[in-house]
C-alpha cells in the first residue's frame, strides 16, 4: 500500500496522538477479555460459594467476591461482553436508522428535509437516556431490548451528523457534474455522497459507543438491561450499593471498568476526529 494512501495517512496521524493510541490499547484489552472470557476468567461468573461471601481482594480473588460469593474479577470480565455488545450493536442500529434518514433529508431537501428535521428535533427534545428507559420498559427487561432502545434513542444524533455532512458534500462541483450527465439521484447518493460522509459518521459512532456503554450500565442498574445472574457492570453496581460501607470493592471495580472503557472510546474518537481532518498534518 502506498505511503500516500489515505488510509495510511490517517493511521500515521492517529499514531502521532499517544493518548488516542493508549485508548485504543485499552479498548483492545477489553474486547479481548470479552471474546476470550472463558479462557481468561479464573472462575465461573455465576458460581456461588457461601463460604466466600464478600471476601476482600486477595491472591485467590484479585477483586474480591460479591454478596453471593461470586468472583468479582470473573464477573467484570464477562460483564465486558454485555457492554461491548450494547455499545457496538446499539450504534449499528442507530447508524442504520439515522444515516439513511440524514442522507435523504440533506439530499432531497424540501418538505422531506423539513419533515425529517422536525421529527428529529422532537425526539431530541427528550433526553436520550430517558427515552431509552421508556423504550426498554415498554419492550421488556433484557439485553436485546435494551440495545434496541439505546439504538433508537441514539439514531437522531446520527441523522443530524449525516444531514450536515450531506449538505456540505452535495454543494460540491462534482455532485453537480454527476447530476448533469444524468446520474440518478439514488446513484449519486450511494456512489458519491455516502462514501464522503463516512469520516464524521465514524467519529460520531466511536463517541456514541461510549455513550451506549453508559446507557447500558444505567439500564442494567435499573433492572432493564442484562438480567441476573448474568453479569453486567450496571447490575453489579446495583447490587453493590447496599454494601458500600462493608465491601466497597463491589462498586469500585465495575465502576472503574465503566470509567476506563468510556474514557478510552472518547479518546479514540477524539484521535479519529483529528486524524480524519484533511487539514491535519
């Protein structure tokens, strides 16, 4: 691959940002832990032991045990699966709804743009987390419904980003040239506009994954996400709040996992935004 290839240039710009690289390394660590959880976790995450209830961190249990004697480290590792799934799948749902709607709105204009924009404004008037809670409560408490609720509530943000990028690209000369030679509007949108709005959508997607992880943890904390005994960082925090004074490690480690994961995605998103900026050196 040529050194002047756009992908190579973006990678070089990204690698020149050490904080973003550290964030990417942490994300890779979390993803590897989630994928290889059966090999990495030292214990069964749902196995109880009445002789090891709320034991402090030790060599046998590096992060201690919970109120049912389950190993906290194993539950944090397996809990990464729920968070990674919620982050990625929710954002895929949001992008699948929001990006086509944004491209249609920005490219078609007229009453189509006005209608889609007003619907988007109406949805954005309600905080996304509140909307996700309402949708998850309506659909039923499980991880799948939580991901759908988060995706639907996040879709308007992708619509806004895609619409703004489409308006910018649609004003360029080569789009007018494509129309002049008789290219159909659908082909113009798919072949010329959609590929050129990928960078802002990609950055928005990275940042949205961080928000989706927080939303999934919030829904699980409220009992609307991953259901016990399956581990989730949010449900672990919900169980831990009753023992904050006796066993603070029950809240510290899942809370730290959420913090590190969300921070890492935000750092990577910032790094991607800078690397994809054509004005960057």
